[in-house]
C-alpha cells in the first residue's frame, strides 16, 4: 500500500502532535448566565404578583436565581462536552 499524503494518522510523529479539541468554559458559562437571566426575568415579569414586593424586585430576584441555575446547567453541559472530546 503506497503512502498517501492525504491519509491522516492519530499517532504523533516528527512535526505532528495529537490535537484535542475541547470546549471553551467561558463561553458555556456566559451563555448559561445570559440565557438563565433572560428567562428568569421574563418569568418574573409574567408571574403572579407578590403582595410584599414590586414588579422590579420580582424581575431582578427571578433573573438572579435563574442566572445561577443557568450557570449550574451550563457547567454540567461543559463537563459532558469536555468528557466527550
């Protein structure tokens, strides 16, 4: 079988190094934070009113809580993606 220059190999050799593509943690966490905050803010805006707080307080509180949950879910998604790569 002749050597084909288009053939790829997974073994490192002179001038070749194995490449491992891995996800970017900052992007995963940033997307999780923004998506969680936006969804939490929307939920806080359209949820039933609480008697002891204003609409702005509800929106900010739900956005903050949902942002933390978004960070948690994004970190789990990052770990799964990193394990698969």
